[in-house]
C-alpha cells in the first residue's frame, strides 16, 4: 500500500481508526502502527500488563539488591508481596 496515501487518509479521518489502535496512534504515531501491522498483521495476540511483561527484569533487579533479609523492602519497592518475593529469590 502507498504509505503517503494511507498516512493522508489517517490524518484526515483519525476518529475512524479501529480501537485500540487509535491509542497506539496517539502514543507512538503512524509508523508504529504500520510496523506493528507488518510484523503481527493477521495474528490474534494478547498484551499482558506491564508488570507481567517486565517481571523477569524486576526479579533480576531485586536479586542484585537482596541482602539476605530485606524481603519486605524489596517487595514494597518492586510491587510484589513479601511471600512472592521470598519465592522469587528462592527462600521459603
């Protein structure tokens, strides 16, 4: 598809963009929607919340700060329960 024609149509009629891609257009712009469609077009995908997407990163960051007994502080900082933090860090 001719991208300039598509871009012009989108800019002229932004209220007609399919939901939730209207939000993506606002946040990231036209090129982001086109890239998403090119790479994932036709697929049904589930987008989890941010914490789920980045859970492993949070776990590794918490491990770096773990001193052996600071479960409560780490749990609060990283948004986990103390029990979950203990399990993540391999302690009962």
